[in-house]
C-alpha cells in the first residue's frame, strides 16, 4: 500500500510540474522578489512576449505552437543583474525548438536585442534562471 501512495504522490508532482509559463522565474540565489520587482519583470515579460517572441517564432518558421507538430520553443538563461539594473550575464543553459535540443548559437541573437538593452529600475543585484518561451502540456 505504501508503494501505491508513493506512486500517486510522484504522479501528482509530475502532473503539477508541467510548464506552460513564459519566462518562468526560478529564484535560486538571492532573496525573493519584492512586489515592485515582480511587477517590473511582468512588464518586461509582457513586452517580450508581444514583440520579441512573435519575431522569434517567425524566424524559426513556427506559425503556431500545438501538440501535433511543435510543442515547445524555449530557452532557459541564467541571468545576473548588477547594481545599476543592467544584465551583466545572460548564460544559455538549455533550449528546445519543436522537441529538438537547441544550442546557444540558435538563441543568442534573440537575447542580445531584448535582454542586453534592458535596464531595470527595481531588479538589481539579482541572480536567477528564467525560461523564455513556451512549453505546452501535450
């Protein structure tokens, strides 16, 4: 019976951890975000989704994410934001396009235009991992 409950807990955890968020934050090193920092990141996220991600999908010839032919287009970056609000490190960790592993060179141009020019007013002295893009629950 204990194996049943362990299995059930494992399956529930697996089901609940499926990612659908764009630019999901993984806070790992610094203290948690304040409300102002969250609002600033959300604003950046919304802008990125509307402009940059739309352009990225066009460049990758992904018209629409769906479960039949392309269920993911994302990259995860390790970001360090310095004391003046500039992103000083944007290290590519992993990414996928339609289920195929991607390399840093496939994503680097996207981030040089959006992240590299961004200056945050509230997000300062932070280190975290952010997911840019989408992963569907197929």
